[in-house]
């Protein structure tokens, strides 16, 4: 690429090589495209010049002093004359000087002539080796390789002191920090002892005392020189805030909050509701939000991974389920069904890079660890202290929960349900209502903490921030396919119920009991009536008594709620003796009491002797 070739008695520059075809550009602007095999085998073909190197960046070239720029450009002309015979290169045209003619002299001879010429011009250390070294550097790095880099070197406070000595002085300063009677000489002596203990005596050459004094002064904190009291604790500094997230789905926080609503559970009872959400730290988008009863424990992390990594349109049967949920919800929806499908399809979904998880928030099982390892997801435990990142994620979720509870209450009142009716929504209906509200309201709601450099005074919405970060990062986090949704969800295998079926129940099978079945509660209706009191109730389960021989006696018969049966007699229960542990405890109590009595008698005799 960029090389100059001669083809059909014209000079061309190679601009591209695609599928075995070479694209050429002539000096007059003409273009051509020929096969590489035909170009190489054609008569008169030759490579007249190497590929042109890229010039240094303008911002980098401006940092070079003017004298260094002039010297680098001078070296460029001399090197081109050595290689092509012309100071401006082969494309400049003209006749080379006799001593630099490539047809008459070799490259080594031309380098030797150039070295004598530079020495005659007053250039110091311009030997043939120097000319050859500069020519090779120019071929590798271009014009930037000819620049003198000494102006780019920054001075060091430690100079050329051995790094081991510098590390020992820093350790000595750390040990003597905060002691008001510490002197610089004590720091130097402690540093010498550290070097001798670490590397052995006389193994590391130490600088002179004056150099060590300057080294201690350069490495010491100006606000805390040796001999001053420490401004902070001498313990190691605590780690600061976590690194900021600059890409979409780079750091995702898992947080849980109580929802100020109640829902109808699977058994028909009223249960409290909690929400566990996955919040993107960079854009503020809610990648997943799952409602669950708090008494059932934390949500499994695989459920959150399936919700955030698989887009909803790719899930099996998603349009049909969305239509059914949309029709069974409140009459007044936020958007129509086609608009909701379009907004849900554009909702962010990606495989996170790092998950910040708390064990009380999401359950992490060995299967989840294997899935995260396969997907390349890093799990980071949530900090034990309430740091800024965790407090920010929890605060964001609390704001989201408060706004959604207000929206759900308004929708419930619009349906005509009062407070006396108890819970109105079932758990699936409340989950569908939450998904719609997050897609339509939360992701389109501007937030003060989301800013763009070009619009510093305007707060962006999470959906807008997600799109902005995609353009800035230059990469799109790829989600998973639809078949992975079912694989990520936890498998629940029903366990068969094991119960005894005594022979006494055989005549009662398939018989009408005569009891009225309890009516099941309806969603949005009045609460069910209380369960009627049963006539018989089995007695409390307790260990069966034993007789003198050690045989078990039968359990007592069922007892009525209004009192025991008239013919009921108390079963025989023999008196049991004390166990070995109880006997040891009783013996220990007697010994302690005896010691206390002896101590009181000894004190009384001592008091009477003092009176005499």
C-alpha cells in the first residue's frame, strides 16, 4: 500500500489491493485496476519507490521544538537522496548527483558519501553507521522517527537513584509518619536498615548522605514533612468509589425495594410485593424488573439474566402473551397495543459485563456461576458499607418504586376499586403494568444526573442516554437469541407427595362429605367469608407414652373444641428419672453452695480474731 511502481511506461501509486486486483493512481489523477499477476509479469514493471509513511499527527508535531523540526526535515532530505538519488524523492523529478546515482553506486557507498558530506557541513557524530541507523528508523516510523526525543523526556524527582533505594525510603517515611520526634536522619537510617534486611548487607549500593537528604526531601509529602503530626489515620486508605461506567451494560447493579402495594397471590390470599431490578449504571435504564413476594426469598439471578439479555420480541410466543396481558389489564392504557409493541422492541437488552450482586438481593447458585462464566460476565459482590454506587442504585430504585406505586394506585381507582376491597391486581397483571410503565414512562423521563457534553444544561432520558453511549463507545453489546430464554430460566421439578393411606379410609372414598366448598376469591371482588369452625380437630402431635415394659401406647383420640370427652381418662405416664446431664448440674450446684458457706465461716473467724 502506497508504493510507487512503473507500469506501461508510467509511474503509479498503489492505493488498494482487493480480491487479487491492484488499484493504481497516476500522477495526473488517472486511475486503473489490473490483476496482480498481470501487473507483476508485464514488461517494464518495477518498484520505483517504497510505500509512503504516514506523517505525524499535527497535535503531536506542534509539541516538537522548532529546532528539532528543522533537523528532522533536514534528515528527511538527506535520507531520500541516499535512497533515490533525489532530495525530494523519486517523484520530484530531476537528475541525481553523480555520487548519489543508484545506477552507478551501491547503497553502502552512497551512505559513506553522505556521511562525509554531513561531516564537512559541520554535523557532529555523522558517521556511516549514523546515516544507516536514521535511514532504517525512517523506514519503520516515518518522519516521527527522525525527531530528537530528548525534549519529550520529563525530569524525575529521584534522578538516577536505584528503585530499590527509592522504595525503601518510601517505606521508611510510611513507618515514621505521624511521629512528632522523627528527623530526616532517622528516616535515612531506617531506609538503610530496610535495604539491608531485604536484599542483604552490601548488596545494594547506597548514594551519599547528601543525596539521601535530597531524596527524602523530594519524596516526603510537603504538607507532612518528617517530624510533623499526621493529618489522617496511619492505616491504609480505604478504597474509593467504584470505577465509573462509560459503556452501556458495563456495570449493572442488582437492587431490591419494597413496593407499597399488595397483590393477589397464587393461593388467592393477599401478599406484599417487592421488586428486584437490574439498573445500568451508565445510562440509568432498567434492563430487568421482576415482582415477587418478599417471603419467598430473593429472586434467582438466572431469571434476571434471562430478562435483561434476551429481547422481548425474540422470546417464544411474546406477541400473543402481550396481547392477552394488554387486553386483561386496566381499560385505560398508557399507549395503544401497536405503539407498545414498537416501544418494547426498542427497549435496551444486552449481556452485562459486570454484575454487582448482593446475596440478600439475588440468589447466586453454582448453575448461575457456570452460566456467567460461559457468557463472560464478571460477578462483583456489593460492598458491605453503604458506598456511593450502592446508595445511588438503591435511591434510583426507590424513586422508581414510588412513582410506579402512584401510577398503579391511580389505575386501580380508575377501575372503581376502593381501599375496602383489598388487593385488586394479581401478580401477573401488576408485572405487566410495571413493564408497560417502565417502557413508556421511566425510559422517556429526563433525569438530572444524565448529561451530555454538548447539552450540559439538559437532562437526558435513559433511552436517549443509551443511544448516546452506543455512539460514543463505538460498540453495540449483543443480546442473546430467543432460544436462550428458556435455557436461562430455572427448572422447577414438582416433588410427588408421599402420604399414608390406611385401610380405614377405603369405605370413605368417592363419598359426599356434606361440607360446603369454600368460595375462591375473585380479582377485584369482596374478600371471602371466614372458614367455618370444624367439629373435630386432631390433638397436638406429641411423643407417645411408654409403659413399664417399654412398649408404645396409642395416641389419644381426637378432642372436641368445646372440651374433652366425658369418658376420657388420662393415659398412664410413668415418672422418669434425671438424666446424666441433670445429675451433673445438680451436683455442681451443691458444690457451689458448700463453697459459699465455707467462705462465709472463714471470713467470720477472721473478723473475730481481729476484734480480740
